[in-house]
C-alpha cells in the first residue's frame, strides 16, 4: 500500500505563537516543516502581529502562512505538524484559543474538502480570520479556497481586526 499521493499536493499551513519568543518559534517551525521528507517549501508570508482570539488575558500572536508541495497524505501531514508542535513545547490543556508556544494548522490541502474528527480542511474559520487570510493572500493571491471561493473575494469581506504586518 502506498503512503503518499501520486503527485505532490499544494497545501497551506497556518503558523501561530504567542509564548516563548513567538518569532523564534515561527522561525524554528518553518525550518522543521521544510525538513519533513516528502515536502518542499514553496512560499512563506511575512510575519503578522494579531490580537488573540478567545481569552484576551494572553499575549498577542505572531502569525504566518507557509505554502508547501507535499507527497504526504492529509493525516500523515497533520501528524508531522503535531510532532513539531510537541517538539516546540506545545501543551494541549483543553482551553480553546488559549496561549501556546506553537500552533500549526493545515489550512488547505489541494482542492480537497476533508471532514474527519481530527482534521477539517479547509480549516474552520479560514474564510473569516484576518490572521489567516491576509498572509495567505500575500503568498497565493489567485487561490480559490475549496468550498469557500476566491481568496480575493474573501479578503474583501474581512476587516484587519488589529492585524499588522511585522516585516
């Protein structure tokens, strides 16, 4: 049984951190992702400063989006990203949208729509979160988000909500 698609799939990863030197966390995660066998980095957005979702008694976030070509199947791809999160000190304590050293989300995986208990693609809220849409638009302005529409149309309806580019 083959463990990878026949041809590479273009996927997009959302990166976020608001603990333990967030810029360093994002930089380290980028390096770790690029080192995954069967994956090639295609693009990396600027870093963005964003206000936290959910509880406001936490530090602001640093966010970015990375475009990759991958031969990994969706669940294998997710497991690799979760391993990187764990290696960088991610602790899952059950609080939704709480502070974290690193959050890696599979935003888009080719043109697939996936609805599994552990993986939903496109990622929930991808079409309404400025910290996802603006960096994604920066690296893939012609992208069509499966089941959601053209990113240019989505971004036109999405206010910045405190988002600002850092670099």
